[in-house]
């Protein structure tokens, strides 16, 4: 650093000398122009003192981080009180006196019986006719000489009943009406003198509308329900005569 300063000083001295020389040269030329030049005295050389060494600045230490204390500020909490009016006293109504009923208390109801009521018997509807068929069967013995239907009429007390007429017919034949039942209640209708097959309708009738011997197609006064019986031509089957009994309802 010191050598650098010396070089600067020497350079400045050299510059000063050169400036002085130039000034001298110019003076000669001026003297030529000026008729009465005066001699310019040479400048005195003034030595420029060398600059003193400037001390090198010392390194300035970096500032240390000084923490800035944070002072918390307390924000005041303003509590606003809400004014609640005190409840007003509600007057309690004075109960009015209840007058006692003048009527007598009703008597307690009598307990109902837990017994199951027995339903009254229903009347059995009357039968639609006076008589009903109670028995039908075939004769036990073979009969290869005839075909027919017969039976007995009984009262409601099972006593033989006389005077009852029975009608017999089949499809394609208008039929016939028997003679009235005998004192023993028996009746019969001969259908043929040989074994014949057929499905025969049998029914008790009123002789006022069904005369003896038929035809049955005109009969209207029925006295019993209707039954159908069957006979066969083969006499070995023992079904040539059918027994049908009636009973009064």
C-alpha cells in the first residue's frame, strides 16, 4: 500500500515539472511577439509533501442479532351486560269453591255373568214332502219271469200305512201309478213279465193329480222326494225286483 502511494507522489512531481517546462516554452514565443518582453522568473519548485499513510480501517464487526423483546399488549375484553328485566309476579287465581253435587252417586253396575249363554235351539225346517224314502234293496232270489218294484209305507211311528199311491216311470215311458198301499202298508208295480233293464224313477204321489195307471207326466201333487233304481236283464244277477220303503215325516 505504501509503494503505491510513493508512485502516486512521483507521478505528481513529474506532472508538475512537465507543466513548468511547457510554461517556459510558451514564454519564449510570447517574448517574440511582445516588443519589450520581461523575463519571467522561473517558478520555484515546491516539493509536495508525501501523503501520510492512512491507516487501514479495521473490520467492523457485524452487528449481532439482538432479539427485540415483544411486549404483549393485553386487549381488554369489554363485557357488555345485558339487562334482563326481573319477571313480574303473576297473580295466582284463587280457586273457586266447587259445589258438591246434590244427586246421589250412581250405584255400581252389577257384574255380568261369565257363564256362556246357551243358544236357543233352532227349529229344524220342515221337510218339503210328507214322505221320504228310507230303504231300497234288491230281492235275494232270482226272478227270470218278471221285473218290478215294491215296498212298504210306514207312519212316523213306524206303523204300516194304508192308502198311499206310488208312481214309477222311466225315460221314454210316461209310467204308471200303483194301487193304494194295503192295510199292511205294502204296494207293488209290475213293470214286465220278463227280465228287463232300466233306470226307474220312484215317488209317492197324490191320487187326485195322479190317477191309478198313469200317465205320470201329468202328476203335480208329489208327496215324497224322488229316487232312481236300476234293474238288469240277466236274471242271474238277482236284480229284477227292487224294494223301496217310504216313511211319513
